[in-house]
């Protein structure tokens, strides 16, 4: 076991973990940022060529 002391500065840095997301929510967010296994849509520039 580790002997960790509560540090209010660290807790406040992480916003008291009030914006914590569950694993599924994090996965959904990551898919919005970087979709996986989806063919990307052509840009307008690519469509013109």
C-alpha cells in the first residue's frame, strides 16, 4: 500500500474530478475526434479533380 496524503492543490487542479467521464463516454468522445474504420468523405477540392 502507498501512503498518500491528501493535497488540496492537486485535487483543485483536477477540478475535484467533477468532469470525470466514464469509459464508454470517453470512447464515444474519442470516436468524434478520430473516427475509426470509416472511409473519409472526399473534400470539395478532391471532388473537383
